[in-house]
């Protein structure tokens, strides 16, 4: 496995590769990321994984400076799973004039309106940062296939749309969320919790699961189900950003006629903001 830091070196390494699967990450890799690399290996001969904590997708006061950076451990895991190339650019390599980067003055990718809802409503500019860095990485790596996790369901939807609207010839493959035995979704941010908080953190998944169960029992008052889930989490000490039932294909608010659904949630426990979601099918009512 080669570890590469510059675009020039990467291009030299990839010039004879015609079949590339790409997994963009911000590092601090866990079983969820490793699953994405395994999927990538099924898709192409050469697997490139990027590790880059993208400053453009963090807002003021977010955890950019404390975001865990664990390159040696990450490379060990990637070598074990059989990745071919790890691309680890510096901020200067991807954004040569980063100090002067201002989202309003630099060229960025402006995602469609769905990026302003859900996580986009409270994290202004987040998806502009994600779409911009992924567009840059796609141009640098030139993959045939790119693999993203369903854990970041809104991100996945926006990036699928970006590839479609910009006519990029890249197949997007989605990996299922990997969970701990408790049901807690694997996330780099789980490392911020102490033992007691980590035990409590599964409550977000349980609240989403209860929504799925109630839809399965025939309940179709989605606003009420969302309200009850928020109330349940708040009683347990969470600061809820949103719980929202959406059409899984468009991410528009779910209507009783939609069958492919996703319930998404974002909430803060102690100082850590978690997101999670469950994709499911609502059987038509007779
Ligand atoms: O999901 C992530 O880890 C990041 O948002 C991504 C896609 C690597 C872009 O920085």
C-alpha cells in the first residue's frame, strides 16, 4: 500500500490505472469505513482512500481543530483490508490559497436546495464544503466508482445529485451503516463520549427505531411521530436538532403515499452532535 501526499505523485501512480474505486474519508477510521473499503474492493482493481479533514465543511465553533487525527492507526487498518493507495493531502495541497478562502469569493460547488434543510439548516455552508472537496477529489483521483456511507444520508443524496447534474461519469455505491452491538452507529465522533455517555448515545437510534415501528403499525401522522421522538429524546437530556421523516429517494418531507422512507435525526448529547438514520419501506395501508 502506498501513502501519497501530493497530487503530482498520485497522478504518476495512477497514470496506468484504468479501473479505480475511491473512498473519501476524514480519517479516524472505524469498522464503518472499513466496510466501505471492502465494497470498493468488489468494484474495481485499484482502491484509493483519501484521508483529509476538510476545513471548508466545518463551521465556526465546530470541532475542526479537535477532530481526531490518527494517521498511523488508519494506515494500519487500510493495509490490513487491502487498500492500494492512501492519499493524504495537506490543506495547502488541496486549497493552495486557503488562508484567503472565503466561501463567497472562491469557486465552490453550490448544492441543490435540499442542502439547506436538515443538517444544512443548522450547519450553514457545510454541504458547500463537502460538495466542493468531493468535486476536487473526484477531479484529482478520477475514479470509476466512489463509495459513501448511508450513515451520512443527506450527504449521499447531495453527492448523487452532484454527479448526476454535473454529468460526471462516476458510479456512486452506498454502504450500509455499521452499528455497535447496542445499535449505536459507528462514528468518529463517538470517541468524544465518556463511558456513561456512550451507553446513553444509543437512545438516538432507539428513538428512530420507534418511529419506524409505529409507521409499520400503520401510523401515518408523521408530524406527530417526529414530535414524540423529539420529546422522548429531550426528556432523556438530548438537545434535538431535528427528527424528520423523508422520502428516501428525494429527501423531500414524506407523504402518506411514499413507500421508500428514511427517518433522519440529529441531536446533541453532552457536547457531541450525532446524526443517524434508518431507511425503510412503509407498506401501503388498505
Ligand atoms: O463523510 C466524510 O467523511 C466527509 O464528509 C467527506 C465525504 C470525506 C468529505 O470531506
